[in-house]
């Protein structure tokens, strides 16, 4: 397992999403990873920096959901993790632009050593 699965998943998701959101997305995710300990969270994710923050936020949430689900089953399916993440995002009032959750969840499962 990766030492920091949230950071690994967020970086991998940024790499996969760069074609759609621009090559600066990786730098935006790095900035968001650096700032994640401050407790700051944008209200909406409209510009690239906020999108980087959203990716890190979803990666953190997905990791938490994955760890919780793993207590019930050793390898929770990515679809189940993604569904639970979407439910939680809805409760928080966050949108899921361009199905970013699917990409992030896939990378969380990979970082945890649970998939390809």
C-alpha cells in the first residue's frame, strides 16, 4: 500500500484528468495537498485551483469510505465506494463535475493495492 493513498490517488487522478482540465491541474492538486492540513475548503470548484482542492477532498473522502467499507469486505468494489462517496458529497452539497469521483475512486482502490 502507498504511504499516503490520498495524495497518491489525487496525483494519479490529476494526471488522468489533465487532458480535460488542462496541464496545470497537477500543480493545482499539489497546492491543494500542501494546504489540506489548514482546514480550508472552497465552497464551489469553478476554477482550476478549486478543482485541485475538490480532487484532494474527494480523494480524502474516498479513502475514508474505502477504509470503512473494507472493515466489512476485504475488497470493496469501486462502484460501491463511488456510490457511497456520491451520497456523502450530496449531503455536503458538493457537485461532482465531469464524474471526477469515478476517476478518484479508481485511483484510491489502486493506491490501496486493491485493483488495477
